[in-house]
C-alpha cells in the first residue's frame, strides 16, 4: 500500500493531505485558492495518484504560505508513500503541449533534492494567484520529496496555460517514475542498492 497521510499545522496553515500512488487519479481538494485547487486536481488526474487536500491558511494575506505548505506536505507524502522505492521505474519525462505553451519535465527519484526550473511568464497573476508561486510550490515539493526535477518552458505566452502545462507535465512524469517496473519488481533501481 503506497499511501501516505500528512497533517501539518503552523501559525500560517493547517493542512491535511492524503496521497495514494496506486490510485485512479481521483481528487478531493480544498486549498482555499480556486486556481491552486484547479492545478492540484489536474495533478491528480494526470499522475494517476489519488489526492485529498484540506487547507485552512492565511489567505487574507495572500496564497504564498498555503501554496508553499501544500507543496511541503505533498512532497513529504510522496517520499513516505514510495517507501523503500523497490521496483519503481525511477526516471520519467514528459513533453506536454497546452495550447500555445509547451512544457518539458524530467525526474529522477534519486534521494537528492534538486530543482531546475526555467519559466518565462509575463503576467504576474492568474486571477488572484501570483504566478511566482508555481516555482515556490515545486521548490517545496522537491525539497521534501528528495527528487531531482527539471522543468523547462519551451513555448508559451499565456500564464494560465504555462502553469497548467507545468502541473500536467510534472504529474505525468511523476506517474511514470513512481510506477512499478514489473521486470524489476522488488529491486532497487540503483547500482548503489539504495535511493
């Protein structure tokens, strides 16, 4: 059972998150931000992971703490749900078009946290959501998930399309990398014998 439940309470946010890596892409999300809800719903659908999120945050300030802390909780849940990582595919990549936007992502479930992200968005907001929070979310996620993740925008002008493309591309990439490789089930996919 590759499932993790996380509760995280700070002075800024109160989060409950449940992740099932072997789900069907179902989601039940209430983050307090409509746009972030949309992105997390897409993330579940395109990864094939089941995801439940409840967050009460200081959204009267902005969505920064909510977005970063959900990224932290999701990263912790991903790391925990993977367990000893036996049998996982480990690597994944996706080239994803979203209308005029084109996003490439690649991951190594390596045990080492590193994020390389190259996005060029002219707009500073999508609705009331700051576009810079896309990077904040993935910084927090990668740090806690202990993965190497590359995200590159190859084309795009519309910030909504770019961010949506990022979440969809990364979701598909993580779904591939976390999948069990039946040929190597029970093996750690590393010559070191540990990830």
